C-alpha cells in the first residue's frame, strides 16, 4: 500500500555529517528518514525555501526539459530498500502515455517538489526502514563517546583543574 508523504524537513546526521531528508505522512503519523547526498540536499532545500538562482541548477534544468516537451510528473514513489539503499520511481505522462524512470529518492523528491507532484512511499519501505542498519550501532556510539572522553582527559592541563565542577 502506498502512503502519500511530504517533505517535513532536512537535518544532518550528527555522527556521519550526512544530510537526511525527513518524509512524513499527511497526518504526521508516520515518518521516514532517508540519508542523501549534499548536492541533493541542497536541491531540495533551495526548492523548499523557494530560492531562485540566476542560472538553472540540474533539477531545475530537468524540470524545464519536462515542461518544454509537455511531460508531466504525475507522482514519485519510494518503492524499496535493499542493502541500506532506497529505490524510487518517477512517473511521467505525455499525450496519454505513461513512463516510469528509476531514480534515487533524493533526485525524485527534488523533481517532485519542482513539479508539484505527490510523493508516495510504499508501506513496506517504512516498515523495513525501521530495522535498517545504517552503519551506526550502539556499540559504535559507545566507542565514539569513550574516545571523545579519553581525548578530553588527555588534553586537560593542570590549570584546567578547578575550572570544572564535579
């Protein structure tokens, strides 16, 4: 079953410094984070903020091509997640004919925003994403914290003692 969603916002993964686009369903009951590239995050952010550049960026250019050839983006669908990678399709129509193009979700979202097309996510993708290992495990976080504490302690000087309450 497909669930219509909207871009709720963009954030940064504090561990990997990778941009994340957050999609939420129309009733704000379900959400899904998708890790994306920096350029795609920029393309999504500029459209969300309605920033217009003097020259077209890649997604703007693609959107202009579609308009020029009278092609409509009817919707995008995020249809699968395999090996921690999301998959999407862009659905296009022209003169009564329909076409489907495989796309990265970030590109599909950037195009959908420009074309004012709905964004859908397969319910199975939402369920699968809850169990996906994106490379950060609790054990890794504990090690990272431990390393940061060791680094802090190693860099303390004698003058630092007395500055911090215990």
